């Protein structure tokens, strides 16, 4: 007699957003590393980078009969399909960056595409603590559920070098810490959605 059929593993989809628009941004490098780690070392997690540089500045005049500009509609669809989000960002003037705030605001327009998703915050510079604090405050209103531990702040400018000239993460210890964040996010997402 055949035994019970094993359920296929649940795969969570993670939308990764970088608050910096620089191509060689260390924060963008953290996202590339997260994508690589999720593919190679974590079963049941797919991380997709979501570009925000083409989003227009939020303006209700751009909303017509409940629809948004094509770039915004595409962005909102990608977030809506995700179970979870990763935000990697420096801080600008003790807060999150303007491109990241713009993306959060577009996603919050009715219907809010952020609601009920889990999230994690990454920062490649020490000042990112302040940005993450504000991001968590915004997340309360948007109904985003951030993992509390482990926190991830990296002082990328302190030796030894953690990124190469292209902005790719090369430091193995930092990759291990990043993996801990991803595992925590994966576990929390499954628990929040009742899948474990």
C-alpha cells in the first residue's frame, strides 16, 4: 500500500526593492547577493528584484478612473504577486530615500498592495539604522509585518572590503549574516500565512 503523498514545499515569492538608484550601490549588491543565496541555499524562496527608478513622482493627477500610469500598474502587480518584501536602502537625512518613499506611496494607493506581507530591511551603511526605523514606522500604517531579528546593518566602508568594484558582495561572513535574515523571513512568512 502506498504511503501518503508528500506535499510539495511551499515557495514564497519575495519582492526586493533597493532605495538607491546607483548601479554600483552596495545596497543593490545586497539584493543581488540575496537572490543568489535564495537560489543556492534556501529551499522554497524566490527573490525577484523590482526596479523603481522609472516610477513617476506620486501625483493623484496621474490617476484616471481608478487606474495608474503603466509603470505604476506594473510595479503594483509585481508587489501584489509577492508574499514578502526585502528593502535595502541607505539613509538620506535620517530617513528613507525619496525613491523608496515614492514606491511605498504608489503601492499604498487603493487598493494597498503592501497589506499583509512580511518584510525585512537591509542597510549597507551604519546610518541605515535610522532609515530602517522610519521604514518600520511606515510599515505599521501599510500593514507590512517586519521581522524583528536578526537586524542587518553593515558598515561597508570599514575594512576589510566587503564589496568589489562592481558593488557585488564578496565577504563570506556578511553573506552568512544575510542568509540568516532570509531564513528568518522565510520562516516568519510561512508562519504568518499558516503554512507550517
